[in-house]
C-alpha cells in the first residue's frame, strides 16, 4: 500500500480507543499510538465504522501520538 493508508477502504481495519472513550479507525500495519488500545479488528472498513457507531462514547477522531 502506498500513500495514505486510510484512503484505501480495502484490507483489515482496527478501531482504537483511548481512556476518554474516543474511538478512531486505524490500520493494523501502523503502531497504535501511546494511550490508545485496540477494541475491534476486522476485515472490512464498514464493520469498523459500525462498531464505532454502536460503541463510541464520543466523537470519532484521529489519534495523536
């Protein structure tokens, strides 16, 4: 995969969450930022989005290191 790994919807996806309950989509080939943990892993972006919609306590975002 070249370029931005978040642009291509194909492949595996993670949902990561922080201590404040924020959720974000993430790619398994990228290191999970400090303070975030994996709460979902699946083969489809739509499944990850569904997980966020059903479980997020706050707005989804992009983790910062």
